[in-house]
């Protein structure tokens, strides 16, 4: 089999384990050096391909690549940039082909979420629609856990472990203070449309009455009166109240609790500030002393508390992507399949990208308790395996050690291209 | 030597390692069972003593006590409650004596910060001013690191490690996203009057230009123009800007950047919301896309990322407190002494409580860079040893294991007392 080069890039919001997938892709490519020559990483995702801004990964040491496994965020730079349709924006695709031709790239690995799956799907059509022989594989990643088909999305398990642990730890804090001080604690978590991360907060409560006393999902319309009644009940019964609230919490008419009014590059509303909004309501309606936290990027960057299951799955989908590509399976995504619930077991199976792109997987209603304020046992059985195991990074001088890449740029062969 | 009982209680804001001090006190008491009979823990601090709400620690298993070492927050409940002067509020002190007499308590261990040191000092005067033979020892604890005499305060090292790690991890995230998305990240940290925790964020930056690009201290007057200039410079030079801002950041006239208008039981202003305030200013003045996080209780409850140095010191001051008490040294606080800088070494030495109570230790000006936006090498040399070493708790089912205490209440012998 002839040897050609591979392109790998990271897209969308990064996670604690997206670099573990990079590590899986790169190490698998190195193992198949008879078929894959060099790995070129796109600097800042697909933008790196369009602008011919390529990092020569072959110049990184094995140690540096291995260190990606315990380094959070996107080591090669990510992007929020969605390709338009081939039909209307042919020039972009022609440029991609020029770049791929110039660098003999025949394998395309795109590591991202739903929007990125769409980009990868469009790139995968280069072969069929424009006659360039390319195999494109999407490597799944999203803290939001909203990709379809795959049982769960790499990146989610670690955020879930972080939020469950933080909820547990902070709840002990409030419980200590509640006699004379803070009565209500509100933790705001990510999850624009799907309450998966909020649900993970629910894992902290393991017995009747355990905090969190309320989980507020985007899937359940926010009813101020019902929430306040539950908060008051909790303070009266337990002395305090812990709330995990999704950034996507919204009223029945679809208005978000806290809408900052900004939009991101994909046109999504940029949210934030639900926790102070909700805490303010509680102060106003019930008068309780409160504290609130907004974990924001801390939750998705917290590699120090990654789930070992998540790290292993992130690595495995990267590795599998290369195997699928070498098998000539274009437009696929390695998906995680739960092969057994107890004991938990999983495998990685290919899924057609066309069925993945632009789909969001919401929390099923039976994962949310009937009162709307917590998770069901079925949800717990689904979530719990995903946070199992620890995979602490090595520490130097008190801080996590992270990969230091040389990031040698590949010499440009083409004229500049404005995106 | 006759055998008498001991009282232990936790006070003020809790930390990731205050229970490690409890563990140190209780295990040391158990070792000296010839002199110390039972340990009674005050439920919710000194309030437990006043209301005769005592937990019989002698009924807890050795395993449960050992587990306190890796359990965050205050296992016996804390309080924000400051005793008034003996002269004006004699009844309270007479009540304390009644309770201590009823339960044969001759040793008093109070685990807290500056305000609690004041309470402990007042209790220590029972012996001299009211003739009750009591030895009172203050066990230091505060995430704010603002206790005088002691080289550092137990609780601070773990918060420092958490903030330094979180800053490092989140910075990698922003760096990944900055090409097409978030340009500025603001992390709000605790520290009402002293910038020690903010300074710890500075540890994340280990080389020239490394994030955080700005640390905003309460000790340096907030100058909007200067801050914006530095943010712009950072975005232009590095592509992004990471800011660690203290909740105590304030203008030259003393107004806090974000003043919620609430006060706690000690009369301190309750702060919060500096991060969104500052992020909003940046959006308004420079137009950059931002994200912000408020770590709040997460930072001081994060036992999963405790500093081993901190855990060991927290345990050691608890242990030493018992030794000092048995040595008859009333009104003392075991303080940490730095005996060597490199390699770092420390010992625990007694300090007179009268010199500790109601004093706040601020960051020395030479710990803050001349431009006011970062830490100096001298500050780094001081801080770095405090975050050294990890002491991960055991995990069960993906979550940290925490102590489960039986908390048997001691039978009340006295009439009710209203506080």
C-alpha cells in the first residue's frame, strides 16, 4: 500500500481529553508508518487547512505526544468555523484540495462536536463530489454529551466527574456553614441545550436528602414559584439547599434565565450568569444568604480530575479513527457502544457521519425525576460508569505537567488564501 | 496527671484541610488518653459549647477519624459567631464555664482564622479572669493566609494549588480557542482584603508571557485605564488574555469593584461578581469576546486537589495544639515556621494568641510586581513550597470518599441557653 500523509485538527470547544484523542490518532499513525507518512496538524482546526498553516507532528518526540494524553485543551489550537456548502462555496473546497494535494494528504481526521461533524461530512464529500481521493473520519468530542448514536461523547465523562466531585465538596462546605451563614449555594454548569452536565451534578447525592437538592435542567421549563417552594422546603428540612443549574435553564417561552445577548461564531447565544440571577431571585423571594459559583472553562479544562474511563475512550476513538481510515471507511465516526451495563463494558464501532452531523441528543425525559428537580435511578445507571476511575496527570513543582510541543510549521507551498 | 476532657470546634469559613487539623487534634488526644478522657466536638463551633450541643467524638471509630484527613469542610459544623467582651457579656462566659464544668472540659481547641482567634483568646481568659482552670489553644486555619506570625495558614496551600492549577488548565483552554472565539478569560478568586489567593494564580505562569497576563490584587488600586491597556497589549501580543482577579479588587476610594451590598454575621461586606463586572468592562471598552468563572466555595472545598504540604501542616498544627495544651501553655497558637527555603523545611512553634487575634497579614508590596499586575520572584519563592505535593483522597465509585461520622450527641445536663 502506498504511503500518504494525514491531517488532524481540533474543532469547537475543547475538553480535558481532546488531546488524548490527538494522542490516539498520532500514535496509531506512527504505528502504521508503512501507510501513513507524516501527520500534519491544522493550526486552529480547519482554518489551518484552508490557510496552509500546518504543524509537522512528525517532528514531535514520542514523549511529547505521549504527554498529550494528560494535557487538557487543544494543543494544536481549535476553532469555531463551519464550512459552507460545497455547492455555494466551491472555492473553499478547491482550496482544501490544493492544500491536500500540495502536502500529499489523503487522510483527514477532524476532532470535534456536532458542528464539526458537519464540517467533516462536507470534507468527506471531496472524494465523491470533486474526485479527490480523501478518507475523512470524525473523531467525537464534546463536553455537552449531545452527539447522537455514540453512547456518550469523549470529554463529557471528565466534566461529569468534575461537576459531581465539586458539587459533593461544595455541599460539605455549605452544610458546615449553614447554621449561622450561607443557606443556599448555586453552581452554574455548562450545557446550552442539553442537561447532561447538570445531571452529572446529581451524582453527588447518593442517599435520600443528599445534596444537590435541586438540579435545574434546560429540558424542564423554569417555574420560579415551584423552584422557590423546593428551595424553602430544603432549607427547612436540611438547613441548607444546594442547586446545580444549567446555563441553558429557560422559561416556558424559551427565554434563557440569563441571556448575555452575545452570540458566538456559530450564531449560538453566549450564555452565562444564570447562577447570580437565580441566587438573586432566592434572596429576593426567600431572603436566604447565598453563595454562587460559575465553573465555566474550569469544568472542561480540569484534566487534573479526569475520568479514567473518559481518557481511555478519548484515546480509543482516536486510535479507531486511524484504523477506519486505513480500512477506507470514508465519512464515519468511531462511536462508543455500551456493551454491558454492570459491569460496565464498551467498544468502539463505526457510525455513518451523515447520521451524526447537526443532530443534538437531549436528555430523555425518563432520566429526569418526575418533579423535574433531579435525576432518576436510570439516569444514574447511565452516568455513573462514565466518571469511574482516576487518571491523575504527573505533577511537577506542585502543578500538572503538560505537553510542550515544538510545533514546527510545514513550509508553505501555495499562495495565501483569505478565509 | 488527672484525666480531663477536651473540647474541639471549628469556626469561620471552612477549608479543604480543616478536618485534617481535627484529625490531628483527635488522634493526638487519643494518644494521650492518660491525660485526656473524651473529646467533645462543638456542633457548629462555639455555639455548640454555649448551647451544650456536643458531639461525643470518642464514639467515632479510628477509621472515621482517619478519614477526616481527606474530607473537606467542617465535619462538626462551623459558625460565624464572635464572643463579646467578658466585661460586657459575662453571662456568656459563665455559661461556658457551666458547660465545661458539667462535662469536665479543661482543654479547649478552637480551629479558625483571625476572628476565631479572638474568640479563643477571650475563652483563654476564663482561667485568669474567672478562675476556671482551662487551657485554650487556637488551631490556625484560613484560606486567606492572613494570620500573622505563622509563615502561612493551613488551608491556604490547597486553595493556592487549586487556583494555580485551574488558572493553568483554563489558560490552555483559552489559548486553544482564541483564534476564532474567546479572547479574554477572567477568573475571580477569594481574598477579601489580602491578595494571597490571587497571587497563587500567578504561579501558573512559569515563563515570560505565560498566563495569567494580569493578576488584580486588593492591595493595588484598580485603575480601569491601566487594566484595559494591559489587556489589549496581551491580546495583541499573545492572542488572548487571562486575568485572575481578587474578589476584593477595589478602586482608590475603597469601593469594591462588585459590591453586593450584603454583609455577613461579622459585619464584613459579602462580595461576589467581580469577574462578570470586569468582563463587562472589557467588552465595553475593548469589544473582546470573554468568558468568566467564579470559583467561590469550589476553591476552598477542593480536597481532591489538596497540597500535601498543606495537609501535613494542617495535621501538624492540630497535633501540636494538644501537646501545647498538655504542656499547660494557655492562649497559644501553633504557628508554622519556615526553617529553610530551599529545600523547603518547616516546624511548628507556639505563638502568643494575643499577638495573633484580630490582625490581618497583607501581601508585602515587594511580592507584587512594580506594574501591579503580577507576582515577583520573591513572592513565587514564598508561595511555591506551599503547593508542593499531592494528597489525593481515596475514590469510591468515581467520587472522593469522605468521612461519615456517627455524631452521637452528648446528653445535656444543663438548662437551655439562648444565644
